[in-house]
């Protein structure tokens, strides 16, 4: 395993039109979205809330002009630009369920807010045809939604996927030394200040991790991003690295990455009733949304 900082990455030649697009990310809109979805919404324990938030998310994507449908046994939400892409799809994904009794502002309202923000910005300036947004259900119940998506939708429809970027808690940040904890047994060293975004890739997606670090260095040099590149299938021996919806993609051999603020290793409100909108850092989340916009735009231009 290798950890690399975006500050250690070479800068690329920036595409000037990208700056105009990423400048549209609004802290106010991210805040609005987080406040809308932050209610306990476990698939079983809070089923009505789970359904209500799913319908609300679907309505937002539809209002942006996307083709939207529920997929699979657990109502995953899939939003695709009108018209079939001739290029492989980049998937931007997150999950909308929570653990019981948690409002889930960071886990995973933050991911929902970033995806909806990006989708809205694209709807106003031209949708990349090869970007698909997916919001899974039942992540908290053993990745059931994403597993169903990979098995029943990806394989049955034979769609081509170039990569899946899975956002798993991307809204919590601290600038205090000692705020970042370390997973036991993971043979890497991280900074002890929790102000960075973590990106985790494996042998199928380490090249994309490297590209994301370069994107951050080129366009967002004040935003620290840490890339963990896992080699030789070592993720099989570290369950901690497989705890989110990127894992079914890894199992299927599809390049996938997890984007994260490192969950309980930074956010003391993890899986609790205290995971509320007022605990999040919306400027940090704005930078995450900008990085996702950059990744989607460069994917569209370079394919």
C-alpha cells in the first residue's frame, strides 16, 4: 500500500473552462440539501422516511432534466442524461439510507448533497453524456443496494463502465492537531489533522487515484487530498477498506474508488443521533463537489 498526497503530485495543464464551472458550487445549496435529507432513514427501522427521501431525491434529479428510475429490489436511484452515451459511463455514487435513529448528515447526506449539486450544475450548462449518478439504498445493511445494482443492472444490461466514484461521508473536517485517528493494523501513516479528503483505490483503479491527485494539485491546490493505493489484492485482508459501496464493483473487476472523510476515525458523531447538519464543514464539502465536477469533465473530454 502506498499513500500519496495531492501536494506531491505534478500539476497538469489546466483547462480554463473548468474554473467557470466549479465556481458555481454553492455552500448555500449544499446546506439546503443536507438539511432536507437529514432525518433518520434506515430501510427497515424508518421505512417511511427512507421512501420519502428516495422520492425527494428522484424528484430533484428529474427537475434537473435527467432520466431517473428506481432500480432493483431496494430502490436504488439511477439518474442518466437523456440519450444513450457512446462512451463508457463514469458512475458517481453514494447511498441514501442511514443506521437507525441517526439523521445521517455526514453519513451519507454529504454524499447526496455533492451528487445533487453536481447534477444541477451540469443541467444548467450541458450534461456530460457519459456521467451516471447512482444513489444506493441499504448500504448500512451489508451493501445490499450496490450489490444488486452490479449484479442485476450492470451485468444484465451490459453497460460499459470506465469507473465508479463512491462518496462515503465527505462532509466532516477538523483543523485541530490530533483530530485524525488511525485504523489499527493498517500499514500506512496518515496526518494527525483531519482536514483532508481520502481516496482509496485498488489495482483496477490506482491510475484513477493518481489522476484525482493530479486534478486536485492542478485546480484545487489549497485542498489536501490523500490517495491510498492498494496493490496485489491486499484489500481482501483489510475489511476496513471494503466497508462501502465501491466493494461490489471491486468484486466485479470494475475500477472503483471510495472518497471519504474517514468516518469514525475523524467524525465522533459517526452512526449516532449527533450526526446533524450543524456539525459539518460546508467549505470542505464544496471542494469535494468541485473535485467531482473536475473528474467528470476531464473524463468526458479525454475519452
